C-alpha cells in the first residue's frame, strides 16, 4: 500500500476514535453499570458497546465494504481492508473513574498493519501511525529511552489472574524477577496505551502474555514507525497471544525479559 492511502486510512481511524472519545469523556466517572464476559475480571459497560457502534458507523461511511473486527461485536464484512477495534481499552479503569484508557483502531491489509490510532480522550492525546511515521498530537514520535533493565520502566499486565491460578508460585517468582530487575514496574491497565507510551519513549518496555489483536494492532505500528521494536510472541499480531515491545536502543539480549519471555514464556 502506498503511504498516501495509508495516511487516508489513519485519518478515518482518527475521526472514528475522536467521535467515540467524545462519548467516553461525557460518561467518565458516571459509575456505569458493569456486566462481565468471561468472568468477573473481564468487565464491559454500555459505553463499550455504544462506542464500538459509533466507530463502525464512521468506518462504514468512509470506507464502505470494509471488514470490522471489534472486541464487542465480533467480525462483520468481508472487505480487503480489515479494521481491528477496541472501543475502550482499559474498561476496568474507565468503569471506576481511573483516567488510563483509550480507543484503539487499526487498519490492516493482508499480513500488514497499515494505519493505526490510539486515542486517549481524557488527555486528548492522539497517537497516530501510518506507513509514513508515528505522531502524537502532530509531533513526530521517536521511541528512545533506557538501554538496560536497571534504568528502564516496564509496563505490563503480567501476571493475569488466570496465570496466577495456573502457574502458582512459579508465576509469582517470574514476576518477582521482573520487579527486582527493572528500575520500575507498572501495571496501568491498557495495552494499547502502554504501547503508545513506549512509542513516545515515555516508558521503555511493555509486555503482555494474553492479548487480543484489537489491543495491540495499532500500538504495534506506532512503535515500529517510531523506531522501536514490537515482537508478537505467538507469531502474528492478528491472533491472540503475547507481545514484547521496547524502545529502539534497549538491550534485549541483556535483559531479564530475554530469559523470561524470549527463551522461556511466563505462565
């Protein structure tokens, strides 16, 4: 795909994300009713569903015939351009009033992500990527920061409740190695926003072990186009699995993550 077409798709994603973001700002700290999906750790609100519908409407009006794959509504359409949509990445934060959540939208063709937007409606931060680069609020992103663990900030959702249940003491031991190896470890609760922050060089490493494509597709392009590294640990961004991302000059070979993740998956 040529860069101009990629930029056009990114503009559609921006429009859709900002339109949905308006609703989320208005609803923030309204303490909406919470339902659950797989279990009580997996919340959903009326605003997740409504925001996804808003996004689908914008995409269909601008790029009719697309395939849209959303967290809440599943897959619809059969077009060559596929859109991966998370209407609220960080629903648990949004639902209780913690301002760390976002809208994540990516466009893909074949095996390539060609455009992506991560929009933080509370800070009005618009992270946008296409085949020409990555930007935040119009300023070019450069994914640069710490080069080794002891200077680096790790953002992660590991271990998940399911991994603790399945892996027990070994899982907690692995997490303990992360805690003691990195200068700081944070669990802020939104995969896409974590990746956007690595793209900006505001955090150095991000890791997730059980992640859906709509959580990581846009962020993966943001990081790569900013000069950082994104590795889908299960082979494809378009299948559920793990990921590891880091700023461009980080020494992964010398990191505890090389041992825990690249050579021996946590779990």
